[in-house]
C-alpha cells in the first residue's frame, strides 16, 4: 500500500479509537471503554491515574452516581504516525448533566487528550493518555427547552444507538 494511503488509514483508525473512548464513557459501556487501551497502558486524567483498562471500573460508577447524562465531544486532532507508533493531541469539550433536589446543573469541561498510541497487529489502541484540563465551569438553574418532548439517550445497551447498530448485523 502507498505510504500516504497507509498513513491516512492509520489516522482514521486512531480517530475511531478516540471516538470510541467518548462513546464508551457516555454510554457507560465497559467493554468499549476497556477496548481503547492496551493492557499495559497508563491513563492520567488528574482525578484518576492508573492502568487504562481499569479506568472503566472507576469512571462508570462515579458517573452513574453524579450525573444523569454526559456528552464528550472531541473536535480537531493533530495525529502523527511513525510506523506502529503515533501521538495525538485532541481537543475535547465534555458536558455533565446533574439533577439534584429539582435543580439542574451542567459541568462543562474543556481540555485536550494527549495520547501515545501503538499499533499491534492491525489494531491501534492508547498506550498512554494525559488529560490537559483548560477550564471547567458549572452552570445551574432552570433547564432550557423542556426535554419531555424529546427522546432521551440512556447509558448502556438500551440506548437507541445500540439497537440501530444491531440492525446492521441482521
């Protein structure tokens, strides 16, 4: 395969890993979240440091306890590939919705994931992740548009997206 085409394919696969992290956190999908890290990886998010594949055991219960919904949005990524090794700098905005005592609040965090990734066989995963946090703000008060008129996302396999993906395997 042409070197430029291979680099494009590697960047695409790396971007998919980064997106799967966000989906894994937001849907509280332990298997998906664990799949983005190599077993010997290290994850440093400031509030939690440890083996990447162990992060789900911390994050899922913590999110379930504190928030009714989360939405991690990644934007631009600078990805550099050198053979089976890569580095990525990815901008992230994360929204964390809480509902306590009839008060709705939203923690909005902005930062960057700085990752070292490795390709083993034909698969890319994160080997080292460091979160660089730029800011976090809490907005609280009355909710905006009433959500009752909308279908809401849910954590786990009962979310509509899982059912949609299942239709592809039939």
